[in-house]
């Protein structure tokens, strides 16, 4: 639970009395590799804090082709935020790519406290702002940056992920084919090998 408190406080500090109330709402939860935290078509009610593991957020088109939108790694919040706020069905899925340990709670229990706890309201606003900025950044990268540059950004933002998940998930996230990703990786390997010592 200390990790969650630290995560919240790093975004926007909570008073100790607020934290004690919020902490009571969270319970331990496990996901096996391949299991879903949220599914498209369902209304989300739970949010979670990922203590350990990797979860991907993705959507499927009408032909059943999957597109990875985001990866959640240790010490990140997960859940169908848009669905929880609007009470409409999810348009995305969140699936465990490894075995995962989480802390989860009912989102409504949190929002019911907002009128009495301004520090909590500030925290949720900051989280929403973060997701908005992150979403915009990702959309700009996909449209304006070449695949090689997008891959470099991915490596910087998720330094350990390549050892944990299949390459085709990374290719999907970058908006390229696994073959294109393989070419970029080979090119990068040749360039680093040819650099003077």
C-alpha cells in the first residue's frame, strides 16, 4: 500500500486523513497472464494500481485486428477511465501480458468523497490531465514521427519491456508490422556495432 500512497503523493499530495479513508477502499487482486482487467462492451466500475506486471490496452477493429494503444507497467494506474466517468461501455480492452499483482477499488467510492476532500479532487484532476497530455503526445507521435523515432521513444519510456513481451505487441503499438520492427532493430544493431569505441 505504501507504493500506492507514494504514487498518489508524487502526482498531488493527499492529507493523511484522506489517505487513510482511501486506503481502506483498495484490496489485493491478481491477474494471470492473458486475463483481462477490462473488456470492450462492459461498463467499468473498478480502477486499479499495478504493483507488478505488464498490462496492454488495445482495441479491435471490425475485422478483429488488434491495435495496442498503451502499456501499463509497475506502479501505474489502470482501468477504463472514460467508461468510469461516462458510465458507458468500454471501447478498449486491458489484458495482462504477464502475471500481475494489483490493488483495486470501486471508482464510485472515490468520487463520493470529492465534495468533502479537495486534496482528492485535485489528485483526480491531475491524473485526468496527465492522461489527456499523454494521449495527445501519442497521437502526435503516430502521425508525425517516423517509425524509427517512435521505436527510440518506446525504448526510452519502456526500457525493460522488450525482454518481457512478444515483439508483435511492440510492433502493433508502434503502428508497424513485425517485419518492419525487425528491420529497424537490425539497422540499430549495425549502427551501434559500427560506432567507434
